[in-house]
């Protein structure tokens, strides 16, 4: 990025500190309205609670503050790219996100789309998108190369459900009957379910308390007291039974 664009991005730092969540909330509402298919990708429960807009606001602010040296954000980028792979985020979705983010900046800050500020943020976004896409491609490739591994979503059948003191423990096995890569305690998978009374699916990550082997996964699900109708945990607990199928990404 040229020095002028860098300074323009940095000039928005005070605004992002003060109104970052308002901007990202506007962005998500705009994007999901214009691209409703992405409601199958983004956790709508986290949208309604403000968790996702707050997380994005913090990430955008950190990026603007360190625009001259993105390598400072290596740990954050590693975390974000891992989450993206777990949700099967694809490169073509970055253009949708970018378009809506730039229009949101323009509309919230009341600056023209053809202004130097939007041009600067476009360059900044493209730089970040390239970093993330390259990191995610490597992760996708590594997952697919493992024995029993895979990239993207894979169908799993629920083979057992056991009650525990906090909720239920679900056991799942691959629908295709093929090998499934093991996992260490602390790793997680994304599980995607169908939302009752809606034509959409919702994903959520579930962490393993113990090491996983024997071509099956076991994960605990706890009810979310303040969850919305899109709460994956509550949908699993209230609507899913042995024999039902969920979509799952490989452990990370």
C-alpha cells in the first residue's frame, strides 16, 4: 500500500474505536440482507447477541492500527483463518464480504464510494483477504491430505446420545462409513444443523474434552439459556435424535 492510503486507513482508527461495533453491525445486516445465502454460513445466534459484530469490530480496529506491519497480527490471523476453515469459508465469499464492507464504511461514515478513503480501505481489505485466503488454502489442503481427513462439510450420522449433568453427549460417525481422522483434546469441529421452521442451516463449533479415535467423534452439548431459535446447541438438544444426520468439518 502507498503511504497516502496507509495514512487514510490509520485516520479511521479513532472512529473505529468509538463506533466500530455500530459499523460492523450495519455491515452484517447489509450483507445478510443482500446475500441471504450467507445465513447458512454465519451463526445468526451470534449475530443477535452482538458477539460476531464485536469480534469483527475488534479485528478491523487491530488491522487498521497495524496496517503498516500486518505481521504483528500473525497470531490473530492464524486464529481467524482456522475459524474460517472450520466454517468452510471459500475464496469467492471474500469479494461479497469486501463489497459490503466498503459500502458499509461509505454509508456509515458518509463518504462517497469514489473517495480516496474507500480506495484506501479497498487496498487494505484486498491485502488482508490475500493473506487469509493463502493461509486457509494451506489448511484445507493439509486437512484433505490426512488419513481419514477431508476438506469442507461431511455428512455424519448420530449413533448415540447420552445425558450428562450439563446436557447431552452426542456420538457421530461418518455416513459414508469411511475412515475418520482422530483428534486431540481441545480441538474442535463445526457442526451444522437444519433450523426448524426455516429454510436454512446453522453452524457452531464444539470442542472435544477428550482425544477422539475409532472413527467417531463425541462432543458435549449444553443448553443455551438465552439462545435464539437459531441456537445450534438448543436445536441439537431439542430436535435431533439417534439416526439423524448433521454436517461436520474436520477437526482443527
